């Protein structure tokens, strides 16, 4: 404002001087020159003011760029403690199951009451029907990230309450948490308890219950050391030898070894995995061992605009617990006292079809087929199969309701079989 007044006074002064000296041409020229000098002074002051404004803008930009990351994490994706960023996640999951078994009962404290375990389907009893309502599948996870030079070290811990060894349904249902996953990531290395590298988790079908189609699915979480470079993954994982006639053995000397190659693109993803296993039993007077192996291809492939197909095909000898939630065993001790790897093969396929604004329909089949040795008789499981259909819809952001109908069948080498039919209604809120 003062500079505008100054300019007005200067101009007014110049006009006054020019009006008083019309007769003196030389005086007019002098005064015009003085006026031009004043105008140049004004231009210089305006230029200086503009430079000050631009400098202030630059300083504001620098301040904005230097905003601490803890402000971003605190409002959007986590919170800071020192130089470590913590993020919390999980979900509340309440499932109601109505289950019918054709041939027997499942114990009230069994984890098979909470989700489908193919090898737990009873055979040879009376038909039973029961209802369970549980929130044990609810889950909590925390991630911690800390910069180390130009790299980042990440820790991850995940818990739920399924299969709790503490608590019952009598009064408080006070179930204890269990460890699902716990690992550390640094520069391509992952060390800790995690999904087996032999498993492609994107192939797991969407369902209203905790897990479906597990018959032919590779599904294992265990301690391991994994290295990832580009599309390749290599791992050594915790070993364990299961047997049909000498029990589960934990006497391995060598870890299970896994190699996997991943392909990803607009089509979805497909993985190719191979596993090698030492299968060993220390029987006191003798030590027996053999080796097992397996090959697997799995993934999720996009179909059309929104649909996808999820699949898993696996075959090998001595796979045992890696497939079908341990519906098969890896070995058997033959009559001559040698340890023998048991062949098996299986797979799953599931179709996911979104419809409406937030709903989707899922349909799938899964099976596992086992070539047990004849000397074991007819009591070993020869196959497990299941099929399911599920409808899920989001009634609000991150709030999902689901209904599901599952049918499963387990058959023994003798030809005897039993079946399970389960209807599930679920409510889940993810955070």
C-alpha cells in the first residue's frame, strides 16, 4: 500500500512540476528525465519484492518435502516408535457351522469342528448332527519395519485362536492365542515361521469358512530359511517324517529343500515348485531312511473382466503332511524293516465369479489319492475328496457376510467310507 502511495505522489509531483513550467522546454525535459528515473526505481523495488516471494515459496516447498515420515504413518499406514514403523492388521471372524457326519462323531475340542480337515472325517459309526458357533478364527498381526542404511529390516508376527489347547465352551470360552507366522525379512532373506515355499497361497479358494478344498491343497506353515531373487525362491525348511505304522518321527538330520519359480503378469500368477525330503526313523536298534520328492504347479489365473480360476496340482512320493492337511502319511515300514515312501497325487480347482456391486460366487472341487502299500491292510486312507459352493458379499467396507455349503468324503483302502456335510454362515470385519 505504501509503495502505491509513493508512486501516486511521484506521479502527482511530476504533473505539478510539468504544469508550472510549460514555457521552459529545457526544464520540462529535465523533469521528464527525473520521472523516468523514479519509474526505474519502482521497477527495481517490484523485482526485489517478487524475488522475496519466490524465495519464500521455495522455502515452503522444502519444508513440505522434509515433513517427517512419522506424520504420514501416524495418519495413514501405521505409527512410529523411534525409527521403527509399526502396522497393525487382522480381522474379527465369527462362524456358525451346522455339520452332519454320516459315520461317527468329531470330538468337541477338535479343531476339525472349526474348519474342514479331510483326514478327520469319521468312518464306521452312526450319523450325527451338531452346531458350533465360534470366533476362534479371528486373527491379529503386527508388522515392524526399520531402515538399515539403504535397506529395510522387517519383522512380522501373526496370531489366531484355532486349535487352542486352553479354554472350553462351558462358561467363558477363553481360548488362548496360537502362533501362525513369525519371521524376519532382510535383503531377500526370510527367516522364521512362514507358509512353506512349496505352497502358493494365492491358489487358496475364497470361502465363508476358515478353509475349504484342503484335500488336494499344499498347505503347510513351518520354520524355514528362504532366499528370494527375482522370480526364484530357494528354502530349507523344518523336517518331520510321518509314518502309517511307526508314528510321527522327528529324527531327521537334513532339512526339507524347496525350489520355486514364479510367473506374474496381467494374466494372474503361476508357480512351479519342487521339494526334496529326507525321511528318517531312529528305531533304537536300527536307523532307517529313504528320500521323498514332489512337484507342484499352482496359481490364480484371471478369466474375463472379473472372474478368476484358482488351482493346485501336486504329485510325488513321501509328500505326507505337505498335502491334504496330513490326510496321508509320508512313509511306512515294510515287513523287511525298510522305510518306504508313499506315493500320492492330488489337486484342486475353484472358480470365483463376482456379481452385483460387492458380491461373489465361488465353486470348487478338490481331491487327494494315495497309493498305500498292500501290506498295511485296508485301514489306511486311500482318498479324500470335497466340493463346495459359497456366496459372499460386502455389506459395508471391510465387512463381509458369507454362506457356504461343503460336502466331503473320505474312503479307506478297504472300500469303507464316511462323509461330512457342513453349512456355514460367517461374519467378518477386517482392519
